[in-house]
């Protein structure tokens, strides 16, 4: 049952990527570069994940390796530490960019960088509260 749901998620990803690509190529928007990039990215991720899922499903040894890795506490710890480091690095980079933009007179860009920091910290706080109650 889980495998079927996984395939459905990847197929939906592919369809979303194709829909965004279709919107970009339809001519409804003046600037289509960003839409094309986003659509292509989502489409590529969906295709690669679907291919990976098929490959894992067909190879019992590979499937067992992935299941073992998913349950391994070491990998969970490494994943948690990587997320923690990425969070901290992003906050530092966004903070430096915010200050640089404001000093250089790019107020809109500086405010966007500041708001991204605020949004990330608020999201962290909300998720922390939810997970603290759950665990």
C-alpha cells in the first residue's frame, strides 16, 4: 500500500511539473524563465524519484539496504545535524545579505531577506511547539 501511494505522489509531482511547463509555454505570462525553471525542476525530481522507486522495488537487496539505512539511528542523527547546520547557515547568510542590501540602498531586497529570516524563525518556533507536544 505504501509503495502505491509513493508512486502516486511521484506521478502527481510529474503532472504538476508538466502543468507549470504548459503554463510557461502557453504565452499567458511575459516572463516565462522562472516558470520554465520551476516546472523543469519539479518534473525532473518527479521522474528521478519515480525511476528510483521502480529500481528499489525491483532489487530486493537494494530495497533491504534502503530500509536498513532509513531505520539506522546514525543516519537519522546525521540528517538532523545537517538540517540544523543548514538552518544556521541560512540565517547567517540571509542576515548578512539583509544588512548589505540595506546599506547599499536596496530596501526592498533587504526587507525580503529580513522577512525570510522572520518566516523561518516563526516556522521553527511553531514546529518546535507542535513536536514538543507530540513527543
